[in-house]
């Protein structure tokens, strides 16, 4: 996938990249904190020291439901962290703001609305 940026298009203004980087970093910190609160790593795995329910037989179904819910939430949060990490990697490489599929520059409005986006609207719609 990772297509080279189309350098015939104007570069993304540095102030937009810097603002996106700050927003992405803050959002990543928030998401990792949420993962820690539910007892998961930043990759979405529940830590082994996390217990659900009080261990009694009557509470087993509730504990299973709680664990399933925590796993689902952890997976969603970890996916968001991974998307942010991909965008931050592109910033570090100097390729942020260009679609990783077609290489086109993304609009500043797209970057402002979804700074974690790595696909232009057209490529995202084809996905």
C-alpha cells in the first residue's frame, strides 16, 4: 500500500502538520489512559492481573459479560491507537497529509476533521 507522495502537488503547510501532530499525541495519551483504566495494554490485551467479578459461581456470567465488554472496548481503543501511530509515523517520515494508497495530497479540511486519516476521501470511499 504505502504509495510515495505526489510531490507535484503543493506540500501540506507545516502549521497544519504541527497542529495535527499535537492533536494526535494528545488523543493517543487519552486513549492509552483509557486502556490502562480498563486493565489493558496499549495493544488491547487485558493484563493477567485484572479480575472480573468476585469469583463466586453466581457471578460467573456477569464476570464473563464484563470481560467480553472490556475486550471489545480494548480492541476498539487499540485500533484507534494504531491508526494514530501510523499517522505519527508518517509525520516523522515527512509523508503526512498524502494518501498512502494513491499518493494524492489530502485536503486541509480532511486533516482537520480526521488527523489520524491516512487515506484521501476518494480512497476511503473505495475501501
